[in-house]
C-alpha cells in the first residue's frame, strides 16, 4: 500500500469503519512509515480537540429575548392549536 | 414542573411533556441545546446577528413542529438539521443564490480533484487534553475552521463536532454519502495541516522522501 492509498482510506481508518483486510494492510504500512503514523495521529488529535471544546454561551440579552419569544409563540399556539 | 424535575428528565420524557402542553418542559429542552445550536450556527454563518436570528428561528420552528418529530433521529440531530437549513438560507442569500435550489447550492461542485497532501507533519507539543485548557486554543480552532470552504466546514461541523452519522449528515445537507465522505476527508486534512503548523513541534518535524 502506498501513502496515496493510505490517504484515501484515512477517514474509514480513523472512524474504525475500514474493511478488516484493508485495515491490516493499513497498519502494516504505518508500521514502516513514520510520516503516515504522525498524520493519522494528528488527524485524531484534531478531531478530539474540536469535540472536547465547549460550546459558547448565548449572550445574556439574546438568551432573554429568545426565551420570551418562545413563550409568546407557545401562548399563540396553545390558543390556536394546529388542526 | 420545577427546574430540578426537568433537568433530570430524558429528552424523550421532556418531549412527551411538551407535547402535552408543558411549556417548562419545552424550555428545559431549549436550555439543554441552545448553546450547541448557537455555536454550530455561529460557526456556519460567522456573524453574530445572523447567528442569533438563525438560533431563534430554529427553536421557534422546533416549537411549531414538535408534533411532527418522529424520533427516528435524536432530538439533537433533528435540531441541528433545522438549524443547518436555516443557516444555509443565510449563506445562499449572501451569495445571491437564493433563486436556485437547495440541492444545487450544496452539491454544485463535487470534489473531483486529488486530495491535498500533508505538508507539515510533526507530533504536537501538547496533547488535546492540555491544549483545550489553553485560552488561545479556542481562537486558533475557530481561525482554522474559518479557513475552510463553507461546504467543507459544514460537513466537518455536523459529522465530527456534532456527531451526526455520515448518513444523517448527507440527509441534513442534501448530499450523497460519497460526497460527505470526500468533503469530510478534505476538511480533516486541511484542519490537520493548519493546526499542526500551530501546535506541531518543529524539532520533531517529519520529512518524507516521497510525496504524502
């Protein structure tokens, strides 16, 4: 397996969905190819970093507006239920 | 229901209560997901006022269509789909593409070029667990995301950040699964490149004799 072929299979390998036979080939290649090993490692770290990040808080005035708009809409909908 | 009661309930239970007319249950669902929806939308539209508008539209739409939520997907996935649709409308308007269909706007240019080859290859100086606690990391992550084309950023956000499956991501963006996979790979490679230039250890940079 060449580095180019590795690249095409990278998603499936990282997500653990690669065909087992190809997976073994992938790992054999990596064992002898340090750059590919590091790229796979970097990709995993990249995904992990985004997954571990915390979502942003809503600005407080916007959060208040959002919830009052929802309460208002809820009241209208309760007064005129669909169907 | 009081706050303590609602925070302990599952999404499904809250949805049942909300459908039965309990506003507090609906608000508890909103409180549970508002930060995630707002962050997703802000990263798609990259403009505060638009992000607020889209977030509000998303939850109003969820309120109006709660009866139609079929629980084939999780409630979160359903919300992210609504939010993505609303955010895409903004992107299309900005590009003056509001007259063309959703499918055309998202699938206009299938990726047929070769994949970008990794250039800066190095182990990172710190682990993601250490990096995530550093204040500047967040800014660098947002900058790297902003460098991506809309089509690549959208796929990465839904699949890798929000955890939708390839199939769900494809459905949310009206793309084929094959196209989602190609875009995801490009997004991951591009983000890896950008972040490794920031976080990579220059002293441990790896050079390959052949093209990677």
